[in-house]
C-alpha cells in the first residue's frame, strides 16, 4: 500500500511537470517567431517594415463679385443715361490714395461738347485803330480802362497807327484782367499841330477766360456766370461752363486739378468750391478727393460780379 505521503509527492511532481511543459511550449513558440522576424546575419527579433501613408488636402473657394446690368435699347442709344453713370462710376482705384505718384487717368473717351461756347483765350481782344483822315499824325496811344476807371494797360506808337492791335489781357504789372468786370478803352492821336483826337470805345466784359500762368492752365469764370446771386446753387449757364471746362481738363489727363473760388465771405467761398469740385469729379468719373479746393475771401468794389471761380490745371506741358 502506498502511503498518503507518497501520493502527495506524486501529485506535486505531476503539477510541476505540467507547468514546465507549458513554459517550454511558449519558449519554443517565441524561438520560432524569432527565427521568422530575424534579419539575415543578425540576432534577436525585429519588427516587420511598416509604411504609413497620409494625404493632406487643402481646398480654398474664392468667390468673385460681379456687376449685372440690364441692357435696354433705348437707354444704350441715349447720349447719357443713368445706366451709363452706374457702370462708369465703378472705379477700381477710387480708394487707393489717388494723390500718389501716378494719378488716376482722367476719362477722355467722352466726346467734346462742341455746341457749348468757348472761353476767351489769348489774345483776349483785338483793337482796330482808325486814324482821322486829312491829318498828319505825330503819335498815338491806346489805353485800356478797368472797372475802377483807372488805366490798366497802355499801348503807344509813332506817326502811323497799326491796322490791328492785339491784347493778351494783362495789365502793366502782368496781372490778368478780372473776368466778369467791365473794361473800356480810349484811342488817342496827336497830329503835327498838337491837336489831340480821342475815340472812346464801347465797354466790354470777359465772362470766362482760358490762359496760362506760371506753368499752369487756368480756366477762370465769373461768379455770376456760375451761381445764383449770393448762393451756392449752380445755374444752367454755370453747368454749361463747367461742362465745357471738363473738355479742356481732359487734354491734360495726368495733371492735378485745383479749384480756387473767390467770394465776399469765407463760408460762401468754401461751399462754392466744394460744389464745383464735386461737379467736376462726377462729370469726369474721378474720386472727389482728387480735386483740391481753395477758398479765398475778397471784398469786391463791384459786388454784383459775385466773385470768381478758377479751375487750375497744374503743371501743364
């Protein structure tokens, strides 16, 4: 008979054998796997080569704004319509500081307004002296009288008066005559017997004048030609003069523009300057800030002339 002690020993031995068998099987599996993953000539296990692929995709959607205009045959055929103003008013550089080195080019495709009256230009006036018949002349003179009754410009000569005498509109000191104000002239001749013959000419006024001054082109217009008396409202005639001015401004597409308004009061001069500048900017499809303004207060001896408006085109070639 086997004793209880012997039976316990056998059970313990069997349990240990089972445990050793499981461990050996695990070691055998690891060795087999190690042989499978080991690179040639190297010992130990190695992970298989892995390739990781990733795709980055960036998508950007850009939407461009468009302008849509309904075309109408009658509107297109008209000289200037509301649609034209809407289309041509779209300026890509209106907000990009137009006073940089390159000014925005003035629109010059618009046909000139040939039916509107021209401004007077140099020579401003031409005189035709007529010597008296039957007298031998010693000398002659022609004096232009300003609105104050004072001599403004005097021409003199010898025995024979010229058939025509041109005047550029400037006085003895080089100043240009004042637009809108009345001027007159007196032609005098003295014969050998010291007899003097005076011929007074009719009074005349220049409503608008186009001349050059210090490298600039000046379009000078009388205040009463443009505005209602003592107000800043443009008259029908005033709009025509400013429209005619745009034709001359377009001849110098890259020249800066400056509006100088002279009036009895500073406030009136400032408001009128802004009105003129806004009208020019709208007519030529320009940013308002591209037309500079200057207001001058100057009490007048003849207040009924109501000041003046000068459009200065600077640095004209």
